[in-house]
């Protein structure tokens, strides 16, 4: 059939079809041969093999020709199941399974299906758009249609070869697109209108109907790709403003557009919505000698993007650490053969007893300390070697063991690394120890308050007695006594006479420093409380935090004079630290309990005149100190006290010259004696810092406290108690 038109006329001409004969005898013969060739072979699968898995190693007869080690071939099982075959010399690993591809078919282009060969030829020369619509829809297809009045224009159309009736609507839509018009199927009635956002209102709604003609709304259920991901691909292909809806719950894509636009969407979906794994074959093989992470790096260098071979990027390797196996995925079985060849070549190590040098860089711990630990584990002797440089090498070595010579470990302190000379098996054992011990250490924030309390009136018996009798009221509910009668221990012998301190006590205060400030506030209402020091330091777990605030006092320990008249006097001077000394060593256990080793000393120098014939004039060091070990929970405060010192002074006053007269001097003056008793208390609060965020929070809290102190100073605090309120 040929249709020709020029403006207002067209000609219709029929064209016959020629059929092809079918040779039935040849068909019968071919069918018989096919039946004879068909055989059924039933292959039993071992129970341990997953469904659809085929053993990658097949038994082979003895080769007649020289065999190439490591070479594999593809065999056909049951005329359809391929399997990888290993050489006769290669031993099958524990897991060696092959999953062949099931074949994935892509949908053909919807446009090509609709434009199949037929017997209709079209030719229009500068014909009106309305005339072309009338011929195709009315005369050829015989379907009802409407044309909006604002659709105008002319077009020329000629088909190069005859087309079928199914291809008429796509051709018409292409003509309408040149006039900015669209064809919409509204309930079986085709409407021709100008293209805009409302053109598809009331249009036909279908669910993935490639054979539908005209524009409208179409629903595309997706199977292998997410609707949201596919929408990102399709949206740039549609004109701006076209409706595009995504239903992620049902994985559905809803698109509105003209016929050509919908066909573009169908073709795009046919390309992307496919089962990609159906086209790929999978090889799962386990390793016997090498761990999967090590061999994976080597395989990626051969087949991956960084490789130089022809298979670079065509094979994907997936580590299966639980099975110590490698999963190989590829679209070609030949690539799996090549990958399996290389796995067989690389899955081997040196002799198990062969010793190598390994380098391990410590992440958190000290290399020299770790050498000591490894020495204790392997029972090795230790030797230290120091060179002229900055590094110190610490070596350990032992005699023969069941696995051969014990490993030798050297610490390179400049790099904080371990040099390990050991076999592969010994190195793995060392790595297990290092992975457990070389971890990020905990930190402890130590908040200490050292106060001196004047004992008078209510507190004349000491702070401990005041606590025991409930002097703080409700504040004592959060106080628990740990120890009483702690014997204080001096840090070093006194250089001169000093008042010995009294016995000590220890309490824990729940609520941390906030509750401790309540105690200080209560004490400040009764007596004078002097804050000697309030340090806050961070220290690593099991390390010493030391704080010293005070003066270095010179003390003459020896005086030497020459025998000649003009000889000079030579004095030997020793400096003694005075003031506040605090040493804390925290140890954190897994349950959150913190053990504290505390050394506290408060000392002061007083003037002392040497007696007798000696001319040495040195001060006397008065000190109060104790050494204690306590255990508290994270965030609780330990209160240590009981170090009481009593000082006395005597003085005379009166009429000058007369109050010093013997016997009668007391008539013209008076003698005064004063005594003062003070008690030293230390409050320590350990807070465990486990990570970076807790470290930041603790630092922020310290900064907030300093800001509070500055604010109090600017406002002019008048009451001493405000010192403990922030």
C-alpha cells in the first residue's frame, strides 16, 4: 500500500504479499535428529555443595600430551553446565565451587518493535498537520480523534521503506513534535494538542505497555534497580516540567510524556532494569596457606585497575574472611580460569620454619616497653644496645623451642617500631599479642583541692570527729568512710626539727566536686578555710601525674675553713623543695573503678638559729605528708585528711626599757602566748576520659570554670564562700 499526498490530495495503492513455502520433510528430519541427540544425564551433588553450585575441579584422565601445570579447561556437564578443570598435579582446596551464569536477556527497543516491516508507504509534501493526522488516524487506523484549533502548521513526510500499521503512530508523533504538538490517548480517543504540562491530563494510564500509542501517564514497575536511582537517570532525558513520580515503597516509576518520550523511557528502563548477576559467573575458592587480605592485594594488582594486563578491570574479587576464601565474579568463564590459575600460584608461602624480618609500627604503646612484655611471653633473655644516635635497640632472643628458634625482637625507639625476626607462624602469634595490647590508652582527669582548715571551737577535735558526729547535716548522707588511722609517711627525712603530724582518715564523697564544695561551704561557716592549691591535670592510665608549687630553699649542710689565717670559709648548700607536692598514679580497671596511689606533701621553711659553737644558720623544714592507695569509682571524690599541725608563739610587750628589767619587769609589761591548730585536707576526683569527645567535654568544662572565676573577680566577690561556688 502506498499513500501519496500533496497539500489536499493523496493516492491509495495496494501491494500484494508473497509467502514463503515451508518444507515439511526437512522439518521432520530435523526434529528426528534432535530427539536422537537428546540424552538425560543425572548428576548427584554432594550435600555440602549449595544448590546450583558445580565443583570447579573435575577428574581428568591421564594426559597423553605434555601437560602445562596450572592450566585449566572448560567442560560441559549435561550439555549446559560448565565447570572449571584443574591440572592433575594441583590439589583441590577445601572450597572450590563454580556458579555458572544463567544468562540475562535485555528487552529489545520498543521503537524497533513498533516500526517492523509492513506494506504502508507514506509521502507528504508541505501538507497541513491536520491533513496528515486525518489520513493516519482516520483513514489508515480508523480510530476516533480530535484536533485542537491552535494546532497549525505544515510538514513533509516520506518513509524510506514500507512500514506496518503499528508504526504509524510513532511516525505521526514525530511529525507532531516538529509543530510542538503531542498525541494523547484519552480513553481510546486520540487528542492532538499543543505540548505543555497540562497536555497529558486525562491521558491514558498504563503499566509498562510498550505497544500503547500516544502520550499519557505510564507506570513502570521495576525489578532489579531502585526507582529513586533510575529517576536520576531518566529525568535529564525528559523535557523540563514533565511529571516524574517515584514510589519507593512499591519500587514504581510513574512518567508522563508524549509517545516518543515514553518510548525513550521504556528503552532506558530496558537497559538498566536487568539482572546483572544473571550474566555473570561466580567462582568461590578457599585458601590454604595465605590469608585472604594478603592475596587480594596481589590479585588486584594483576587484574584490577592498577594492573597492566588485558584483564584489568574485568574481574571482581570479593574477600570472604569467615571462610578465608575469595569470590571471583566475571562475565566470562575464561577470566575465571585465569583468576583461578593465579590463585593457585599465589596460595603458597615460604617454608613454615623460614625466618623473616617483619616491621611493626607501634600505634599507642612504647616499643621498648612492648619488647619487655614479649620477652616475658616467649621466655627470652634481654640485652640492651645503645648507639651514638638517638635510637636505643632492645633485643630479645631465646633458645630452641618446639617451633624452632624463638623470635628475636628489637625496639627502634626513634621510629617507635618493632623489628621482628621470626617465622610466619611466630609472627602471627606476636601480632595477636600486639593487637590486644597496642590499643589507645585511657586518660584520667585528676581534679584536686588542697585546703587547710583552722581548728577552733566546734572543730577543735578535728574534721573527722565533726563528720562522724553529723556536723554537716544532710551533706553527710553522701559521705562514706574508707579508712581511719592512716599512718602518714614522710617523703624524705626532715632537715631539722618538725612537728609530727597526727593520724589520718579517708572518705569518699558521692557527687564529685560539687558535693565536696558543699562540705567546704559548711566548713567556711564555722572556721577559716584556706585553699592551698586546686590543680587539674590530665594523665595517662598507669602514669604518674606530679604537681609541685613552692620555693627552693637553700640549706647549708656543711662549712669548711682553711688552716691559714687568710683562708676562706666554704659552705656546702643543698636546695630543698618546699610548698605543695602532689603525685597521683591512677589505674583504671574494666569495671570503672579507679585505683589511686597518692603522695601528698605540704612543707614550709621557718627560721632556726644554730646553737652551740656551730655557725651554720639554716631554716627548719616543717612538712606534713602522707602516702596512700585508695580505690574509688569514676567521678567520685576521695577526701583525705587528719594531718594536724599545732604552732605556738610567745611574745612580750610593755614600757620600753622597763618591761625587760629582771624580777620587776612584769610590772611594766605583759607576756602573751598563742597557739594555732590547722588540719590539712586533700580532695581528689578522678574522671576517666575514654575518647576524643569526652576529652573535649572535659576541656570545655575546665574553660567554663575559669570563665566563672573571672566573672566573680570582675563582679567583686565579697564572701570567701563564693570561691567554692563555681
